[in-house]
């Protein structure tokens, strides 16, 4: 019973905070050494650009447990779940984007393409269930918000993304056949398309 209540509590807190503007925001084209929690409060680079600073062996993202959560265990759990939600959303986006890119090769007219894609994406579940994730490091800011850096192996995630993407393509090919068109071939998702080309040494992370 306690486990169930804790799970419900974590879910409620994560969903409740998902719309909050937690600073610092993710920065694209981030300049190393410029990250701040707030003006004048220095932060490690990974806090601002968790998805950009590491080799392609893992996907990384940052989760936050807000200072208003007084229970430290719950705050940590919320931070981890927050990071997992972000990673899952990125994986789902990769599924849809890679599917749409391959679907373009069918050379349907634009209205047909939109109709078929809309039909498939509304009926096929594209959500990616993450494999095990791991905490790389953590840090508290001055307000008491807990920031955790979480990673998931790229190879495992890539396999799940490809499986979901290929499910979409099977549905797409069925619709192509129904329209009298030839099915399209699937190709593997290259890891280079799933990660930034920036490479930093994760062992240099600090938890100051």
C-alpha cells in the first residue's frame, strides 16, 4: 500500500511540476562555462545543456526536484522521473521524425501523405518505454532545488526507437499497398542522427 501511495504521489508531483518554468532553461548552441542557476549563481555546464555535452554512448538529460518538496527521498525520486520523462519524450520525437523522413520516399502527394500520417500516428502508440536509466551526478542550487543528470545507453534506446519506427512503417506500407503503391524499405537509424556532435569528458563533471 505504501509503495502504491508513493508512486501516486511521485506521479502527481511530476505532472504538477511539468508545466513549471524551472530555470535555467535548456540552451541550444551553449557556450561551455556560461551556465548559471540564476544571475550570479554559477552552475555546471550539464545543467544548461544536458543533451549536448557528451559522447554518443548515452543519451543524457536533466531532471529537477523542486525545493518545495520537503521530503528528500521524494524530491530525488521526482528529479529522476522528471529526467526520464524528458528522455522518453525525446525518444518518441525521434520515432516520429525518423518515420516521417522515410515515409517521404513513398512520393505520395502532399494531401495523401498528411492523411496517411495522421491516420497512422493517431492509431499506433509511439511512446517509447525507457530501459534502465542511471544517475551520472547531482547538485543542489541555492534555493534547494535538486538537479540530477540521468543517462540511458544509446544502443538500447536506439533498438527501442527502431522497433517503434518500424511498427509505424509496417502500417504505412499496408496503406501504400491499399493505394496500389509499392512499399518502402526500412533503414537503420544512425546513432549520429540521435546525438549532438559535441564531445566532453563526463568525468570532468563537478557537483559543487
